[in-house]
């Protein structure tokens, strides 16, 4: 016989609750802890952080308090409970049987108890609700209840059956057989060999019957309950059915009619589906056997084959995690301990498709955001901007819903060191793939700097039988253990998303390599565990890789360059406020999504969200909507049309379900989006700089550039990586000697916003003065040379290089100094050594986990691929200058030159005089790869 399953150790709070219940009262106090340290150049004082203490009172027993503080409230409560357990000398115990033999004896006793005249009918057990219905009957059905009612009402019976045979967890038929066989050995219980009724051998006393009928209300008026019928054949669509529950009739009776079962005793019941607090279950017909005793003999042989001509309902089985046979009805009806009458709730197709959605890697995230058609699982995790369930919680929920073991997270402390070309630490938020190579100290004279310990996290996913099916291990490291766990969990979720994205591919063509991108896959075990997914989701329409029946559209491309060719806006309404969402900013929008059916010209409202916030560039929404939002300023609205990504996803999102919606198909429908930008919050880095520095660092960098422009009497300036044109726009507000300004960037969207801003400002400037600088915006990469920009007086690259990989930053420096050859080049980048001051001064989330020991700080922006210390930056700039006949001097803005240096460090490269024999590049060279996107004067603003 199988051995007993292990039981989880109860938490300290659970142990106290088992012993004292509601008598135990927890009082949590919030306290503030000061943070020491000086902050040169800060306009605001440093903040304190929030921590918690807890006092536990058990009247008449004891009162204890936690001696220390905790970052999270729940940890403070658990700490107080643990102290109470130790003082009281309580030993946690479990009343679960240890062996299958003990479990079998307790199962017999449990079933006998259900039909004991002295105790059971007067209890609040929900099975008495079933019994009270039968006690109102007359004739042969008086006092008889379906055996499956025990399955539906008693969790302990399920637990005992799993101890007897672990297969019972997934097999309602096996549970039915166990209860039947145990009932035959239970004193005072009667079962028949020709049906699945169970009853007491002796009539209940009139007093017990009266008490049961008083405690459990009957049905005075017929009840109509909506449910969903899921056909066994995958090709047949689920459809709505109505259950009509009459007075003194058991509710399974009408379900039996819908399933063409003999009677309600032949209706089997699954475990609860979706939320544990609901009574939503699958109901399906019992196999047609001549004698119930034959069921045990025919259930399972060594190969797991069934000999009863039962066909598995794959969709119902996949959702419930149990083996369901034949057509099934998904209904929310039943008795609970919380109420004294039958509880019912409607289940419609939207409910069904949302349950399917929850089983997907990003399904719970979409539902938690109340944004099924718009929200996507972000590609990056940051504690400051992540909303909703954490990646770790999402991965754990996904594994539970897929009936896998809990994910195994192994977070290890590692010693980190980096060289001058490497990051100061492994990326806090993203973990650059090049961090490992960058952190290896080479033997070429570069100076290495030891860092505090970091954390790496590996993840293993096991089947329920503890067979390893997926393993993730990375060289990326983080400064906090929780961040290492959350980022690794997110990477695994993203991998699963990619896998589900290709489920519409035939099994033999599924791309399931054994090893790829830090992942090791065990294909045989993996495909075995997800066989039901393949059988349910394998029926798809067409070959579009973005669609998968019952799965939905999962955009997992983390490059986001495809956004450049995003949504085509049908119209833009509202005045241009000049405040646009930019990369890293938080955009708050309102939106609605309608389904437009081309044939009937009808529209159906699918989803509305009056306030939805997401981070630009994090992949947190569908690409087309982000493209739309970044083309709008605050208080502007627009519409765009997108193709129907997935029919089932649309049904899950539907606000009101119309019968016509179940007939929609991809070719005949489109989605119409209406979007309005309500608010834009600058990236955390920008907000922090504005709050802590006066004037803000961005303004200080502009003033630094203006001083050098005027000192040089510069007439031409090129801004490498100009983005949305913030520097160029700001320069127009200062008196300078500039006659021509040029911007270069790889982003068309950024350049479009820059063009609009510059056009407005230059037009106004022209009204006030006779001459204004000419301006040109080029679309292209700053690592490609264009002869039109050769030999400018001054070049700028402010807070740009940290957004690219380090090898690209070095390539940029070489190309600019060797090919573009500006007289002066100003490069700024964050000073990593200043980050501890900024981090301590920011106001942390009260629940955010803080480490007590001093460790490396996170990067200022999750999009930063690296952040350099002063010595790293100076070594990089010095090598470049020496290689290209430039001198270099170092300065900065924010703070002072004393320790730990400026918040934003700056290198000023100056071209030295050429030797007489040195040739100069001809600025009229024909190499011109850049595209002119906008030009002033005589230029119009580029359209979207």
C-alpha cells in the first residue's frame, strides 16, 4: 500500500489559532527608524523607514511582544506567535493518520458518523443540507443522498482517500469507489449494489429530523441557476444551460437530466474550481455499470487503462485537475458551513473563459489588473513600479493550477568583483547578460574593485511526482535576495509564456530544446505533464503564431523596437499639453475596447478601465496600445483598430455576454480601442533628482552645457541620443552663440515628439527675434558615422551611454572621437557611488523588504545596462581620449567633488591640435546613412 503523504508544518500563528482561536489578539505598531548618513547637495532631508513591532495577548494566558522590529506586518505577527509558542511549550501536532491502514479505519468511522442519529443531523456540517432535502421527501428516496454529496461536502474524506491511495487526488471515480467500499463496512450505513445512494440503516428519530429541518431551510420557490455545459468533444463549443431546482428536490436531479444520467446518484462531483470559497464544480455522469461493486474491479489496472467505455472530457479535466468523463456541467451550487440554505450563483461563458485564463502564465496577472485585453506580463521587475501579485506568487499560483509541485527557489550569496569596463554590480533590476563577462577581472592592467556580496537565484520546476521538468540558472546577480528571487521567477514565467504561445503548433513540431538561454528542459517529463494542455489547446484556427485557442495573445518580445511601427491612430482629440509619456515614465490612462462585427455592423463592449497605470517600455501592455499612448499628450484621446487577437480572450473580457459573441471569429471581427492619457509621472530617476536637487540634475546638466557653449563661442551643436529633444528644447531657453542645433536618435517616436516641441518653441521664438538657430533631427544610430555631422563645435551625450551595453558605449566613444571629430564632446553618466545616498533618501514602500547589512545599491533605472564608479568612468574616458588625440577633464553636477563625488559625473573631451602631417576627414564625404526626419526652417511636423 502507498505510504502516507507528508503534511506541511503549521505556521506559528496557525498553531496559536488551533489552540486559542479568536482569544488570541495581535496588535501591530508602526515605528520609524532613522537612517544615518550625509547627503551633500540634497535639497531635502533624508527619510526614515517604516518597521513594525507586534504584541500578542491571550487573556488569562500570557502577553508577549517582539523584542525587535520587522519590515512586514505579517512577519511581526508570526514572530510574536513564535515567542508565545516557546513560552507556553506548545508542540505542533497533526491529527492526520500516518498510514493508509489508519486512514482506512478513520474513513469507515467518518462515514458511519455521518449517519449517526445522536450527533450528525443536528450539526452544521453541509452534508446535513443534502440530508434535510431528502428528509422532506416521501417514498423510496426518503433519507437517501448521493454518495457524491459526501465528496462535495467533506474535505477530510478527500484527505483520507489520498492517504489510502495518492491517485485519489486526481480521480473522483476512485474516491467514489473508496467511499462505497468503506460504507459497506461502516456500522449503521446502507448502500445498494445497483446505484450510488447511501443512507442510514435505521430511520432517524423525529427529534433529529425536526432539528435538521429547523437548521437547514428548504426551497420555498423554484430556483433558476445559469450553468455551462462543456461537451466531451473538444470540437463542440461550451454552451449555456439553465438548472431549475424545485421544492424538496435535490439540486443534482436537474443536473442529472442535463447529463442524461439515470438519477442524481449517478452524478459525480469534482473538487471546487477557481476560488476555494466558492461551490463551483464540475458535475459529470457516473459510468454505466451493472453492479457498483464492479466499479472497483474495473477502475485501474497497472497501465492506468479504463475498461468502462468512458471518454475523458479533456477541457473539464484540465481545469479541475481531475479525470472527468463524458459531458460535464460547470455549476456554482451547494451547501456550506457558512449558510443554512442552498447557495447558488450563476456561471456563464465569461466565467468559464476566465477560469481558463487563470491557468495561463500571465492569466492571474491580467485578472488582478482588471485588464484582460490590454495588460501583459512585464518583462522587468522593479519593486517601485510593480503592481499586483509578485512574480514569485504568480509562478507559485501557475504551478498549483497546473498541478505541479511548488517551485524550488535556491538563492545563494555570491562574492562579486568587477573591473573598470564592468558594471559596478550585477544589474539590480534586469541583470545584463554581459555582466558576468564584464565582472571577470582581466590581466590587462585594468583595476579591479571588490564589491559587497550579491545574490543569485536558480529555479527548479518539478512535477507532482517530483520529476524535474525545467531548471533555470543564471549568472546575473542582484543586491537583495528578494530581487534575485523575483527576477528569476519572472524569467521562468516569461519562458512559460513563450511555450504557451506556440501551443497551436503540432506536437511533433513544438520547439522544446533541452538547453537555451539559462534554461535546461527535460522534454519527456515536460510534455508528459503538459499533455492535457496540448490536447485542449491544440485545436486552433489558422497558423497565426499569435493566436491559440483558449490561450490568447502573448507578446513576449522584450526588444520593443517593433513599437516604432505601432498603432495607426484614426484621430486625436484634445489640445497638445506638451507632456508625453516617455520611456520609464508611469502613464495613467482610461480606455475602452469594443468588438466590431464586420458582417452585422454591430459593436459589443468588452472591457472598460477608467484608471489604468503602466510603465512605458516595460512590456506591461499590448504593443499597439503603448504605441498609441506614447503619441498622445496628457488629456488627449485617440482611437485605433487592432485585429482580434483571440476569441476566447475576448469572451473572458466581455462585460456583458451576448449570444452573438460566442459565434465570433477572427476574420469577421476587429477590436476598437479608445484611449485617453490622464496623467504622466516621470521616471523614478527623474522624480528623485527633482525632489532632492535644487535645481534638478537635468537642469544642472543643461546649464553645464550652456556654459561650455558660450565659453567656446560654439555655433554648431549635435546631441547624440537626443530622445524627445529635452536638451535641445532647453537650450532654446538660454542665450547662446548657437546657430545650428542637430539631434540624432534611433527612436522615431522620440524624434517625433522632439520635432513637435522644437517646432512650437522655434515658432514662438521667431515672433520675438529676427534670427533663430536652424535645427535638424536625424533618425539613425549614434554608432554609425554620417559625414553631415563631421567637425561640429560641440557634441553632447547626456545620460545616454548607460542605456546601452558597455561594448556599445565604447564603440560610440570610438566612432564619435575618430569619425565625427567634434571640437568638444560632453558625456555625462550616473555616478554609481552616489546611489546609496539617493536610495536612502527615497521614501520606500512600507512593506518593502529592507536588508539590515550595508550592501550594493540598485541602479537608478531598470533600463540601465550598467552604472560606473568614478574610477571606472575616468578609466574609460582616459583610454578613449588617448586613443584619438583628445584631452579629457572630469567634473559633474549634483553634490560636490568630495566623497562620494557628483551625482552625475561628466567628462569633457577637447580635440588637440593635429600634427602637420595628419590628414583631416573631408566633411563633404558622401557617407550619409541618416534619414532627415525634421528640419527647421520650412519644415512641417512629422505625422504619426
